[in-house]
């Protein structure tokens, strides 16, 4: 939609325009010109602005990839799932509490399915998952730093936001 601006920098807001003794509800381009408005043409963005926009887009793509199942997923018994950091922490506390009571095996439910493993195996799997999550976050943060350091639009646009992530974990294949 075209915008119109006057010499004072005021943008016409679509309201009726009065020119002389007449008020125009839907003024034409000619009436707007009589009222002192001309078509606003946005200036072309500078190279710096274009680079900043390209970086913003790349950073958004990095964030989207970081939050996607391409990164936030592992397999437990062949079933894809994800546990966010607070859930991993709570699960570790729970398993350690079972361990403190002398329990050897623990059953936990995920996605409607029960998983029973020895306490030591639970803790090992949680540690592996925590390392995976940490390494994935390291890649995400490194990608952000790389993009922010880039000086050309071509480099930013060519950057592969999916590269370098650790392979998904496959815990206890069935």
C-alpha cells in the first residue's frame, strides 16, 4: 500500500482530507498533492543495513534450528522424545532419590510408555543426554558468534545453520 507524506514529515493516516471548502473521504493522488502530500518512497537500505538484516535472519534460523526436533530429540527404546533442562534436572533428582533408598531398578513413564532400567543406567543415560544438550548448545552459540562476526551478506547467506551438531542419541535401542 502506498504511503503519502507531507513536507513536515507527517504521514497521511487515511483520514478525510480538507482542501479549501471541500472534505474528501477517499482523496485521490491529485487531491493529496493539493493538500501537500506526495508519495513516500522509502530509501534503499545501506549495505550495513542489508548486512544487519541478513544477520538477523540467520540468527533467527539458528534459533529455529536449535529449538527444532533436528536438535532437540533423542531416542529411548527407539521412541523419539525430548526432555528439557528442568525435566532432566528433576528426573536426575528423582533417580538419585531412588538410589539413596537402595532401589536397584526404576520405572519412569514417557509418552505413555513405561521404561524400567537399573538406577546406574538411568544416571548414565541422563549424563549422556546432558552432555548432548550442552554440546548442541555450544554449536548454537558458536554459530551465533560466527554469524555476528561476518562482514559480507554473501557469507551470512551461505552459512549452514544446521552444520556441526552432534548426532542424536539412541539410548537403549529395542
